[in-house]
C-alpha cells in the first residue's frame, strides 16, 4: 500500500498563450486534508478537474493510489468522491429522493440513512431541496459525493458563498470525514479555511505553486511576531512609514497597510505620531497574529484577490 493517495508531477494545462496550470507538482498523504489555496483564477479548479478526469492535461503525471491517470481513470473513479464547484440539484425533489436517485448510478453504495447521518441531514430527508438553506444544499452535494464510499474526496470551493455559520458546519463535516480515515483534497480562496482544515497546504497563484508546507510551518517561516493592519483615506508610501522603528516589515497594497512588529505598543505610539504629523487617517485597525494571508502577501506583494 502506497503512503500517498495522490501524486502529481509537472502538471500543465494551457489555453492559448495562458498557462492555467504551470508545471505544478505535489503529493497528498493518505488520511489527510490537503488544501490548494489561492485567488479565483489561480488554477485551483482546473487542477482538480484534470485529476478528476473532467479535463485533459497538456503534460504531466498523475498517480491516484496505484493507478496511473488518465489511462486508468475508469478504475480510479470508483475510489473518488467529487463535489464540483457548482452543483445543480433538483429543487423539486426531496433530499431522500435525490440521494436515492444518485445511488442508482452506482453498483456499490452506502445506505441513504448512513450518508444523511454523516452530513447531519437525517431530519431533512422529506424536505424539498429548494427549501434548504445554502449550507444545507452544500451538505447535500457532499452527501452525493460520499455515496460510493470513496477513498479520496474532492471538494472544490465547498464553502464559497456561504454565511459564517454554514461555513463552520462544512468545516465540522470535513473534520469528521478526516477522522473516519478519508483523504480530502479541498480547494478554497479563504486563507482562514485552509489554515483551519489543512494538514498540508499549497498556495497557487497564476498557475504556479509558490509555497507548500504545513500551515504552521508556512506562517513560522515569516519570522514575524505581530501584525497591525489598517486602511488609510489616501495612499501612503512605504518611505513615510519607514520611520517606524518598531516595525520589521511593511506591506502596502493600495490603501491597505500591513505592519509587522515585535512590539505593538511602541509601533502604535510611533504610528499615531506620524498620523498626526502627516494628517493620515487610520481606519479599520486590527491587531492579530501572522496568518497564511500574510504568507501570500509576502510571496506576491498583493492582497488575496477574491
């Protein structure tokens, strides 16, 4: 039995002169949650759809467990569960009916009751899909991906567009699936989601993987203790803020300023002095620990694009 559930080497996919996926390589260990994270248009969905067999790569190697893709895709699909970025459900079917409909597509499936229990929708079995909340509909989509009891689950932006409570319900579900030994490959453009759920995370931007490690390791490599983040009413230059002795690094994107400091108190005293002297308005100020978002800013010089 191989240690890795998935191994991808030098995967490439181009559309005209644009490389949506640019020679990326990564692997996913069995029984772990791997997150491919980056802004919309970075290549996340294209990568996942190539592995699922929905798109053909231009070049590269893909190995799912002991199977070579796409050559052995028919066999590999029995091991996969897939939740697409956009899932069109039948609004006028009851939850139990849509699960039973999809069960009829497989030769081997889990019982309807078991799958609904896994996604905490037993009480919604007789309810119309159209009457469900956005978070509940997303859990139905994940339930359909679980019907064939897959070894690896592909979740493409599973919380996109959901409210905070619904997002956390999906997070709990992902964690429970991991506890059951499932391997989960998840894409997201929410850095906090990647940080919360992932055993390993790869950051992708413009088709290339620019960082890959555990979330804690990626953040620790920044070697930055505290973050002061705020917006200004006008654009402020890095030269203006370079007078802040307590600040070890500065990132400015438009009117958004991120300061890294080992001493928040001294940083604020100096920052307020400059604000008064230069007439700089400070808005939406927050203090926090470094995060994956800061890793992305450090690597690209940009805030994460929605």
